[in-house]
C-alpha cells in the first residue's frame, strides 16, 4: 500500500526543528526511502535516523542519510535512551 507521503512531507519540512525517524526494520527503511519523492530526498538526508542495528545503519548510509544513531536494541527503553541522546544532538543542528 503506498504511503501518503506528499502531505506528510509538506508538514514535516515546514517544522522549525529537525525531525527524527525511528526505523526498526530494513524493509521499512527501504520502503520509506523508495516512496520519498526525489525533490524531498535532500531534506530527508539531513534528518536524524534512529535504527536498531548496524546492518540498517549501513543501508541508511548508502542512501546518504547523514545523521544515523544506532540504538542498543528494539526495546522501548533502548529506543527512548537513544531518542534522548538524539534530542540533545538536534539542539546543536538548529
């Protein structure tokens, strides 16, 4: 099923602060990135991505994602700890 990315991306890119994507599977990363319109990819490349494995991080790097953070696992606590770290990082991006 296609993602309704056009309207979402319009909303996301209008935000005054950096955005963070949390990716828990390689399939979801590839599906999302393949669905992003070419004109929105430069914005996506600049956003933070939290991934749950080095394997997903490697694929994200191939897609030219610039800010990749690997969580210690997929459990809620591990993702939240990484998100807290990313939040601090994002303050330096603005």
